[in-house]
C-alpha cells in the first residue's frame, strides 16, 4: 500500500512505500527512473512540477534501522532543498526532522 504525508514546515510531500511493487508504481507516477529492485530501503527526490517538493521513501523491511537510515537521507534532501545546512545548530534541526519523519512513517505504515 502506498501512503503519503506532508511535512508542512518545508512544504514537502512524502510517499511511503513498503513493497517493491509499490515502489515501482510510485516511481512511475512521479516520472522517476526505476531503482535497484534488490533494496531494503531507498529515498528518492521525485516530481517538483506541482510546486510542492515530492519524495519517495521506500522501506521494504521490518528493520527500524533501515527506516532511520532512509529518514536521515530524506531529512538531508528536505533541508538542503529549503536552503538549510543540516549541520547548522549542531544538527539539531536535522535531528528533529528525522524524529518527525520516523514517527510519521511508523504511524502510517
């Protein structure tokens, strides 16, 4: 199942996918090249044509470490796109965003 949520402060939309088939569908929807089919997790910057920043987060395992890993990539993408250095304030903004992303993913999975 494909589920989405917004990151309002950064006007970003995140699509969470849990299976390889859903990952391929989300990539097709957003016009993204098909990724490696043998991955447990992936984070992709997707379609920006709507004005809202779109991301695909693939978490195809039950391993929370994979989710945390991909959430760090996602947080970096979001912050950099917003013009914020993830290292600012000793990484505090990044840490809060990663926590928010992991929490949202766990709640909608």
